[in-house]
């Protein structure tokens, strides 16, 4: 009996230790950063594909200085200032700080970010694209704007375990990316965050990517992006490309509701070849 | 006691039965009006895409359809005709929380349709279409709910 209790106690301690270990932030080392000549223009493409402004928008203005409320099922976030201000923005961040935020969801101080910041998708981005994106952000006008703290910060330590699951699953998917369209959709475009159903662990379901999902607000649904041609949503890639680039200007009335309006605005700022690549990839999904 | 409860239920059912068709009518009418708006802007889009030649008469008549249908729709959003009516609608509750904002968005779209109706030269067409489409988006973004 005593022996059994001891064994049980030992198991519990080992399990807790393992959990704490697993929940610990797991940042990437400096060695992941290759020598790279940054390309600000490509950084701007990544900024628009990534839709940073949709969430980091200010109450007034068009720089990503944050502060507008972002409602999520777990509470309201006020996404922080990502302009290059040194004290309230990311002006003093190293490249590695930025890569760890975007790919591992870890802050420079070593804290976990909530996945309301879609690093689960950005983790599929190329390091060189992220370096270009940071270089682009550094060209923006620095704005002094402190961010309002999330009111459930005590939950942060627990995010580690979830991230082990959510990010582990990611790397396997990134190897399957073959073309530019797939990369833009699944990486920077983070389309899966809304268009893919989540499992009970709130992880996007790899079995049926982009097959549609309930809307995050709990009202209505986010449509499927598969079988678009067979379902007569779009006649061909050119049709879908027009919709992504022009939305309601060309009479595509289903590109505004539920947050898609901002996404479409960001898409309209991408080079035509990139939206065309996205359209071709989506039309190919069966 | 039992009787009054029963009659209360009956009264409630009766009034629900009466309220339902009224709401259904108005929802149906605004959706039909919006469909007409959608059909008309697709004609303008066909010109923009080069599938149809620029023709000031077609532009004007499409723009006038948009204007008058938007005016029809704008008077078909009485309180209680949202999702609480139990009828299929994508009208967002925000319409009644921010009636002023909704009215402003409608006004902007009607003005954009009027502007489009006044276009006679090809070079003025695309800017007018940008303004018009932008006005549809400006309202739908906030006031039209995602698909059910």
C-alpha cells in the first residue's frame, strides 16, 4: 500500500514536472537566421498578405499602432503597437525577437502570446519573408501608443501545452506547401484561422482544411473554400481573382461580412500575380 | 387561473401568428430590393470587366435601379425584423443598435448611385464604380451578418 502510494506520488511529480517542462516557452536559436539582404518591398507584400493592419489598427489613422478592440471567445484583446517606436512599439526588437514572436508565439520577455495573434499560421512563413516584413515595419512612422493589457494574462503560462500541440502539427503541413498560392493562403494569409474548423483543442483540423467553419463570433458560418467551381461559387481562377482584388466594386457582394471586408481590402493591395496564385490554388482544392 | 394561463398562451400564439407574416413581408421585400441592386451592379461590373461596351444609357438605367431599390430597401428595416423574427435574414442586430450609422451608410450609397447615374463619359465610369461598390461594402461590412 505504502509502496503503491509512493509510486503514485512519484508519477504525479514526474507528470507535473513534464507538464511544466512542456509548457515552457521554446524559443528558436539565433542560428535559424540566415544571412539575408532585406527586401522592404517584399516585406510590404507580406504585411498586406498577413493582414497585420486588420487587427493592429488604431482607433484613428492607418499605421499598425494597435488599440482597437479585437473580440474573441476568450475575451477582448487590444492588439499592441507594432510600429517602430522604441518604448511602446517594436523599435528595439532584434530580428530574433521578431521571429520568435511570429513563429513561436513568444515575446522578447519569454512570455506566451495568445493565438488570437495567428502565429500558428505565421509559423509557416519563410524566415527570409519575416526578415523582410520586419524591415518593412521599421520603415513606418513610429507611433507612441501603449497597449492596453489583456484582462486574462494569468492564463499565459498554460498556453505552452496548447502550443506544443498546435505548432507541432504545423511543421508537418508546411512541408506539403508546393506553390506560391498555397504558401500565401496557409502561411501569411492565415485563411485557415477562420475557414477551417477547429477540433476540441481549438486546433485547426488538418483533416479538412478550408472546408468552412462556424464563425468565431458564434453567429453564422465562414464558407468553405473547397470545390468552388463545382459549387458554382466562381467560374474560374480569374473570376475569383477579380473577387479578391475588387470585391463589391465588381458586384461580389459576399466579400464584406464577418471580417472578410478587411481581408479583401488587404488583398487588393497585393500584386496581381499573388492574388492570381491564391485564386488558382483555391480553385484547385477539391 | 388555469383558464387565464391558457388564454395568455393563445393570445401569444395568435399575436405571433399575426406578427410573423408582417415581418416576413418586409424582410422579403428588402431582400428582393437588394437582389435587384445586386443584379444592376453586375451589369456595371460587366462593363468594367470589358464583357460589355460602355453605354451611358445602360449605365444610367442600372444606376437608377440601384438608387430606387436602395430607397425601397431602406424603408424595410423596422425594429423586430432582425434574426429575432425567426425568419432567415442576414440583417445584423447592429442596424438597430446604430440606426444613425446605418442611415448614413444608406445615404452614402444612394448618393454614389446618383453620381453613377450622371456619368456620361467612359473615363468617369471606373471612379464612380469604385465609389459605388465601396458604399455597398461600407454598409455590408458592419450591417450584414455572415451567412447562416
